[in-house]
């Protein structure tokens, strides 16, 4: 889902491809070097490679956690070992805030998308609303 990916990128790097996190994770989706390597990402500063790797990783987490978005996001942030150890979102303030922030941004994007679609009537629909009723 492009909106989910945009929300993760926004939370991870603010959309800046050349940024490096405090733990050394570079690029748009802030992939740790080992994770990036496992995903075949050769240049983490390449937006295409970084997003492709981050998308693959997030997709794998969603599958592993049976499409539970909160758990997949927690694992993206804190690692699957932490999520598995705590059998849920770890009690880390950073991870809890991260999950909330990404889901809030994702929901905001979906709401905006729904509003755009609701306001975009087809010409036939628009004409039907202009026809006076007897």
C-alpha cells in the first residue's frame, strides 16, 4: 500500500534519502546494514533500492504477524525478536510512539484519499445531481 509505505518513510527519515539514524540505519526506510544486505540492497542511499528493500522487509513482517499492522510496525522499529519476546508491542516508549505515529499518519492519508474519491464524481454522476427532480 503506497500510503503505508509513505507513512513509514515519513516516520523513519522524513523523506530524506541521505539521512542516517542514531543507530546507523541509512536511507529513506532506515534499513540497518545487515538487514539491507540480507534484502539485496547494495546502496542504502539509493531511494529505489532502499524502498524496495524496506517494502520487502515490511511485507515479510506483515506476513509473519498475520497482517497485524501494529505488530509488524513494532517489529520494523524494534526488531522481530523484541516483539516475539514480549508477545506483542515491546514496552519501549520509542517503539510505542513509532507505531502510534505511523498508524495515525496512515489513517490520515487514507481519510484524505477517501475524501478525494468522494469529491470526484464521474461526469454522468455529476450531471445526475444537476437534474431537477419532479
